[in-house]
C-alpha cells in the first residue's frame, strides 16, 4: 500500500511533502503532486508535513476522495 495525495492539494502544491520524502517518490504534476505507489515505502513523512492535510494512507482515503487513488496510479503509468 502507498500514500495518496487527494483534492486539497489540487492547485496548492506546497511541496513540503517532496522535501521530506526519503525515497523521492513524489512528483509534481500540472495541478498537484502525486505519489508513485511502486516507490512509496509507507513511512508517513509526507502525511505529517502536509499543510492542507491532503495525504492519506491508501486504506484511509475518505470515500469521496477515492478517485485520487486511481489518479495517482495513472499519473505514473503515462
């Protein structure tokens, strides 16, 4: 399982998460950041520093944000 960045990040892009990620699995997209599920080591460092509380463990993503699980995966497939 990986961490997922959800809608509060959209158009925010503060980047604290990128700075603390020990495996550099967070990449900037056009309007938000994304976490590569194949590289994420589930350390939680990104979740702790997110100023807009947009990052959740995949199992804890709120139901209304579930589309972001697939959006994160698709970002790294392209």
